[in-house]
C-alpha cells in the first residue's frame, strides 16, 4: 500500500496512482508526501518521498522551510527517503535558473541554477536524501509506481542486477573477495552467495582445507550433503 498525504500538493497523486492500479490510500503524514513499507536488508522499513515542483523547491529553499523543517523530519521518520523535483527547468545565459510559464515564456527564479543543483547534490551526498527529477504529475506517479514495486516485490537480497554493472554509489559491493571466499566459491554446492558466509567462518585457506564436515555444517546454509561434498572436493587428488 502506498500512503499519500491528503493535503494540497500531495493529494493529486492519488488519481494517477490509482489509474496505474497501485494500491493507494489517502491519509495524513507528518512528514513527506508519500510513504510505504518496503523490504530492507534487515526487515521491513519505511520509505518516504517529498514531492516538490520546481517552483516549490525554489520557494522552500529561499524561506528555509525545506532544510529547517521538512528534510530533518523526513530523515528522522524514514529509513530511505527521496525528494522528487517535478517540472522542467534550465540554466539561462546569465547562470540563473528559469522555468516555463506557458506560450514559450520562461520565468527567472531568484536563485541561480548552480545554487539549486549544488543544494540537491548536497542532499544526496551529505544528507542521505536521494533526488529524482520528473517532468509532470503523471511522470511522478509513474516513478512512484516503480519505486514502490522495487521495494515491495522482491526481498532485499534478491536485487542482484547491480552485479552486472558498475555502481560507484556502493563501493563495498565491488571490494575484492578474500582468497578464502574465492576458493570456497569453486566448491560444489557453495557458489558465490554461500562463499561469503564461508569466508566469515574460516580465516585462512589452510583452516578451510583442514576443516571437518562438522565444522562446515556450522556455516549458515551448509547442510550435511553440501559439507560432505566440500570436504571431499578439497581432499580429492583429482
């Protein structure tokens, strides 16, 4: 279920989300415009989204309301949080941010384009708030649909598509496996997933090779048959 704040600025998301056959409910959220429960690494967590049209973003940055009230509440209330910046905007030749107001006309904001982009980058890098840009209400609803499905349709460990591409946002994923991990991954019935558990259990290849079946069976996910096969493979002369 996606929960949408019933107040102005949020409630209009209800209809386009419902049109996408997403289970959605209007409620009153203390912080954020959208919230739902997702599958985190250690269990279910709360995910929150703050929606800002580009004009709202500029106004809330100028007034200090976003940094002084909304974002601290968002960070405190949700384990994972996003801010959606909705609408078209660009940098003009003078470095100012501007946005369309109809019939080919553009309005110049009081903030520079660099100030807005720098602020959004700081939210991502220092405040732990992801930033997503969308074009309009329907685009925002579509992105929320995909976000909700990502968090709810699979368990955390089942998301593995990142292993086929490089993602610098999580360098820990790409740390070089230990020698114990690499050796264990070659054993029958172990593979890469169980190899990580093996590397936590055994501290050297020598310890790995000398281990008994009973020692192997102490590793989560390793039963009698897998333990027998691993020990047999390590002691085989073929």
